[in-house]
C-alpha cells in the first residue's frame, strides 16, 4: 500500500472488496499479523489477499488506486 493509496487510513471492513475476495494477512515492518477489526492500513503495508481472477482489478483499485503497484 503506497502513499496516496485509497486504503491508507481505512479499515479493511471500510474498503469495498468484491465478493469472493478476502484480505488475510497484513505485513507491517516485516512482521506478519492477522487482520483485526481495529486494523488501519498505513502506507508501506503489504497484504496477502485471495481473490477470484475477475475481482483482481477492483481489489487493486481499492488497495493501490489507479496506476502503479504490483499485483500478483
């Protein structure tokens, strides 16, 4: 999750994830941690998500925004 990402400052539950997509793990400061109700995304966070192929574009848009970032 980069600076300027639409996810920064938001909780996973506040992000419009497509049906069939789940975020399972947050990696912050090189430490993996489970997603909790009080988790708030910060720039520099990485996530592990599972998604159907047809949902990847929306997931990318919600976490990264339009344009940059790695998906895969």
